C-alpha cells in the first residue's frame, strides 16, 4: 500500500471504527481486510471496500457492525459464535463476505447452521462461477472474439452435464434415464428361464454375439441402448473443456466400463468364430455382459441423492479408512481369541467351524455388523462371552465415525441442492422468456 497518510489504518464498518497498523493488515486473518495491504491504487481499494477517505486513511464497509464485532472476537480469541438474536444465514453471509467459512464456527454453531440450512435448503457460495461472472451486467457489453462459439459449447456442455440447466437438458436426461431403465429390465429378464434361448443351444452359445442373437429382441434392444450411450459419451467428450479431466472423472469411467464390454464381446466373437476349442471364452463373455449393471450408477448423473452419496464418500475417505482399520484390528483380535477358545484349547469339545483364524474372521465380521447368519456360533461358555463382547464392540466401533460422515453428508447435500436450485432458476427464466 503506497498511498495514504499516517501509520494507522482505520476500518469503518457500519459506523464502528477500528484502527490498525499497516503491518497488521499484511497477515490479517480476514481475507478481505488483508487484501488492502496489496492494493496499489485507489481503484484497487474500491474493489475491496465500499468507499475510501484518502485524507484520514479510512476505509468504509457497508456491513453489519455487530456481526463484524463478533468476527473481531474470533480474530482476537480464536472462537467464532453467532450473534444473539441474529439470523444464522445472515451471519453466515457476513462471514463469507469477510473471507471466513463454516468450519471456523464453533461446533455447536456449526450444528445450528446445518439445521438452519437444511430447513431452508440454502447454500451460500463464496465466489460465483466464472461463467456467471462473465454473463453479468458488466460483461454484457464486452464479447471477446469467438464468444459465440464458446457460448454454444458452454450451452451444449450444460445440456449434457446439468440436467436442470434447460428444457433440452431435462428432455435429454429423461431419455437417458429411460434407456438405463430399459437396459436394466432387459438384463434382468434375460436371466429368466422363459427368456433364454432354446434348450438345444449351449451355455457358451447363449453368451456369444452371433448373427442370430443380434436379431433377437433382446439383442436389438441392447444394441440400441449401447448406441445411445456411446453417442452420448462421444458428444460429452467433444464439448468438454479439459479432455484429460473428462477421462479422470468417476462417472465417465463408469460410462466406459458399461459400454466397453459390449464391443469387447463382439470383437471376441468375431475373432473366435464357431471354433469349439475357444468355447472357454464364453465365461469371459458372460462376465463382460454382466458388467452392464454399471449402467445403474449412470443414474447418479440425474439424481442428487446418488451424487450426494458419491461426494460424501470422496470427502470422507479418511473416516472410511479409519473405520476399516477399526474393523480389521477388532477382527484380528476377536478371530484369534475365538479360534483359541473354541478349537485351540483341549477342553473336550472342539468346534470345527473355528478350525482356523481365517474361518473365524467370517464369524467376527457378521457378528460385529450384527448380521448374524447363524451358520457359525460358539458352543463354549467363554466363546459365547467373547461373542457378546464382539457384538457390543462392533456397535461402538461402527458408530464412532458416523458423526463426521453425517456432517459431511449434510454439507454435500446443501451444495448440490444449491447448484440444482441455481440451474432451476435459470430454467424458469428461460421458460418464461
């Protein structure tokens, strides 16, 4: 900052004045305030604050003064709580303005914020996407070269990626869902005895893509569905911004896993022909055809619930790994003890189901998860006591990470709900126009 007089800087927030030294602004915990230190001109300053008095070196912010007072308490003492008798969403909006996030709140206030946002289905984004910023009032008059082509590609991209972005996107999503449902119905029906090929055809022949099988109704429906999914995947790849990022996305990988087996099966059938020595390839073909079950996961592209589940698993992978570690450690301990009590000690009765520790691991996992198939059970008194401890320990260990996973699930749901509501508003505007 190379302008202004005096060593002190005054912040005027809603009529309340705060005085700081210039050096304090450099590493100030509030992002918006720290940006003042890097301003080189008055125009840069006006992008951060609402007004500026050069003579008194005073910066004006037209924000809630009482909310900023509580935010300053966080700067001084490290604890951020809601202002009494103030809407949680309004205070959260003030936090975002000054550069804070929901994670800076104390845990009790975070729960209040989650409940409030869940009631109103509201989510505040810190920054608007670049696409919306360019389409704002300031960007209407400036159109760089090639803007029309970029706008068309962006519309195509949203049509295929965001089902609620336009009427065409909703129609496309509906057609895609219908194809997924039809393909799943055909896959399930093909395993029924009434749907199978005549009895004189062997199992290997039923799994092969011969000319006769393609002409059957199930083969025709499968070919049409594969053609639709292939065309959709190719178009989405063409209109994507970053091709490498497109290939790395989980949903796109699932699309490839669902489409590729069909073409691999056709190629294997073409190369093997009717050679009886290559009939062992029929097992591979059946496995590849059964991979069509991945098409169900394609529904995640059109339903917020499945998207929330996937995003939660992505963000909570540390908690999931911790849960798996808990289960593995407990399984190792209880399986070794159960094998010792049921089979290792010479007490006159030996339970053959617990002949080894790996065999006992199956009993431990179904006991800890409270499934209890009953195919294995301890018969000695010490073994039954150990079984009770194993069940109680499983309940406790499984419940420990649930709080973290639930908190992340709520946040992911609000984010996706906000994005869907934003595109729905644009869809309503397009429909009214």
